[in-house]
C-alpha cells in the first residue's frame, strides 16, 4: 500500500514574503509552455518580482496556492488598464504540475470574480495563449466568451486568446 504524506493544498492571500516564490512559479510554468520573456507574455512583465506591491493597490487582489509551506501556484484580479472602469482583468494564473487538476484554479478564479464584483466591476477580461488548453477549457466552463480583439493595454501582445465574462 502506497501511503501519500502529501499535505493538502491551501489558498490564501499573497504576502510580501511570497514575491520570490510566485515569480519563480510564473517563470517555471512559462518555460514549461515555451512562453519566453522576449515575447509579450506575463513572464516579461517588469513587476514580476514585486507582485505583492502591485496587488496591494485598490481593486487589486492576488492569492497563492500553498502546499507544505511552498507556493505552488497563484492568480489575481486587477482593474484593466486603459479601459472602461467597470472592467477588471483575471491575471497571472499559474500553477505548478502538483497544483493542477485539483480544482484550485477554478476556486481561485471564482474568488477573484467575487472580489471584482465586491469592488464594483461588472465585466472580467482575460488574455491567454492557445498553448494553455486546460486554462481555456476552465475559462469557457466558467462562462468566459471568446472576443475578437484585445481590450485595455496589457502589453501581452502574444496572448492571442482573449475572453470576457459579465459578472
């Protein structure tokens, strides 16, 4: 009998001490999927090592998935820059392999959208890439619909999949 000593995953708010760990997760998952820093993907964002400071601003929030004291994933929501004030963006949803397939991406996305509603947002936007098939399936399941062009000015020019949901 193979007994697993793996601790359950937990979802909690990002802290300043999490900055290096979540940046590492985003870089590792980006590399796994071939999303390089020389392109318009999240991994190239200049604030990647300072996510706590970014998500401490009004209307912003970020959560991490933790297992055995180690950050294994995360995701957040923030106002969509250069856009209408009622549109937020689901951002930086990245999970290491050990955190996938356990329902935490869905749980985190739902929590992010609840946070957005509480802060007056009526629509939620996201950008991703066709490489992330599992993510696209989740977003479709959550009611996001594909739209033709980008909204706001995210800088993620290589994220060719754009989706929007009414909250």
